[in-house]
C-alpha cells in the first residue's frame, strides 16, 4: 500500500474514535499547540492523549490549551485531524539534526551547513515561493498557492485588506510550520529563519565574497571563527532563472506586514549584502534553515494553583540578581532610546498605534486589530529564549501577587523582592528600574515587568510593579517605556 493511502487510513481510524466530542476553552497566551501531554515535544503520543481525553472527558495529564491544536478556542475532532496533519508533515528521511554550525552568535542560533534541497554547502538546492514547500517549474501569481491568481488577492498571510481576496485579512506575519519549507522537508528540528536571525548574521559576522568548489558565494564567519558558505544561487521569476553566480536570495519566514504581497529575505551580490529585502512571495528563492534549539534556562515551581513555572532570572540576565535587558512592550530587542518616536508599533505617538489596538481613538487613521495578547514574534521571552518560554499574562502576575509572600531584601548587593510560593520555593526579582529616553530611572528602589497583555486604553500594557517594603501590584505602564521581562515556562 502506498504511503499516502496508509496516512489517509490512519487519519480516518483516529477520527472515528472521537467523533462529536468537544470542549470549549478560554483564551490563553502560553501554549505549545499539539503538545497535549505537556512534555515539551509534539509527537504521536500526543494523539493518544487527545483521543483518550475526548473519549473519557478526563483531563488528568492533559494540557487543554495545547490540545487546541487548530487554535479555534475548543478541543474537538478537528484538533485530532490538525495534529495528525502536523505529524504527517515529518519527512521519511529528515535532515540530520547535527548538520549545523554554531557561529558563536549572541542568540545562539545554529545555522544549517547547506540549503534545503542540497547535500553540500556549495549546491544551490531547491527554490520555493514563500509559504510553499515544493519547488516547481513556473513561479508566478497563477501558480502561487496563497493567492487567487493575482498579487492583490491573497488567501493566507495578509495584514492589509487591499491585498486580500475580497478584503481577506488574517494578520498572520510568520509562516505556520506546515508552510515552512525547512520544517516540511527537513523535519521539526528545522525552521526557516526570522528576519532578526538574518540581521544577526549581518551585524555579527564577517562576509567574504569567495568561491567554493567552483561556485561563487559568501563565506560568513562568526565571532568564534566558524563559518558557513551561502552560494549565490540566484532566483526564479516566472519561467526565468536569474543571476545565478552573482546574487544570493534567501527567504526568511517573515511577511511584510505593510506590503503583504511580499516577504522579507536576505539578499547579497558581490561585496554588498542587505537584510529585510522585499521579494514578491510568488518568486522562487533558496532557503537556508536554522536549527530549533531551546536554551536551558532554569525555572522554579512555586506551588501556584495554575502550575505556572517561573524563570529564575530576567531575559538578558544570567543570574537572579542581574537586571538583564529592557524592552518596550511588543519589542524583542533592547535599544538606546525609549519613547514613542522609536516605538515599533506606532507612527510616532501614543495615538497612532499600528498593532495591538482595540480602540480607534488610539489607532493610526482609526486603526484597530482587536489584538490583546502578544504574537510570539513580538514576545521578548519567546524570541530570545525559544518556544518553551513566554512573557506572563496579567492573570499569572495577579496569581503571583495573591498567592505568594513578598519580602524586600538584598541578594548579592542588589535590592529586590524575594517572592516565596505556597510550597516554600522562591524567586528573586531585582529592582531594575525602568528606561525612558536615554536614562535609567529608579534602579535599586523600584522594579517592573511587562506582561503579554495590552491594556485599555491600548497606549498602555499590563505588568507587575513593586518597590521597597510591601508595595507591589499588577497594573499598567506606557508601552514605550523600557521594563524588564521575567519569563514563564510553557507547560
């Protein structure tokens, strides 16, 4: 029997076991969709857990938020189908997990040694339209999977109604795994890079135009002296194959939210190289994958009612008493100047928001999107620490305030709050102050941490704030301020 037929029979058998079962869920940000048993991996055992739950309605050992695989707010037969679809994407012969190079980058990103579809660093490999997972002969609007024949009729990954089919918008800005050429062709240990990961290559590496086994390209050497070779593989446009040997064009997994007919790429020619280069999604570009790698950050179980696991130190820190990095809400990198003029999600002022706005009085030209929780790509914990970590919700901070004992103290010469959980375990929250404009304010006397939840009015976001003594509360702050981030573990 052919593999496709076996897969179809397998799906039908699984679906028949749990027809009509359904459970409705509240919204929650901290999820790893498909990891039903909460062990940090999405695998066939999760199908068993999900089916067992739907048959018995016994949620013991089941993470119901993760079980909502298709993210529609309920757990039912459709989630079984979606989970099986994801598992069936895994190729029969996945790319070796060890075939990467550690360039010594600040983020720890591990880059593949060759392109998807290649078996050696200098081979061009396959060419993909953005969001497609197979190469083809013709690369144009008529053959593009996610439009209805024209560049302004997008049917998936669209943030502007003018570019959507019949005004379609889904606000997706990052490829789902099933549309990621690296994930589908190489397996779940690999993803197409973000534009931030590509920018890190430019900012932290030495680029040298050279030749490897007769093929032109860039030798990219990291801070630790190790290198990867990116062949100048050119690109496919319509039926033409252009600029091989002179240009390199590599997709990221990030959509252009302003011009969603295009997506971001890394582009180079000779001694010049640029990131966030906009290419039409229909074009055929190469893919250099990154290895999915979770940093081994420590966490503490405080014995809270929700079971939330709190990190032992701030994002950007390596010890509990270190301040770490400061982030404007919804941004994932620290910066030198914090105010509305530099804030990513506005057009220069607090009432010109362009994302996370449910009140038209604060949106640019009346903009609203109804988003109240950070997308993963805008979550400083997720982006900097990996998919096992998230910024906390407002409710998780409220739980920390209500169920723990808070004691102002000093740890290794740093002031802060020692937070003791119901089970006696503790975390230390340093009084790291806040950043606004170019200055650091109230370090040593006050602390604050962003949540993943926007406030109303949406110029503010929720967080946890405290100072000396017993003063601590969950409240809000202006989104352009730079506050710390203490992550929670996805479980």
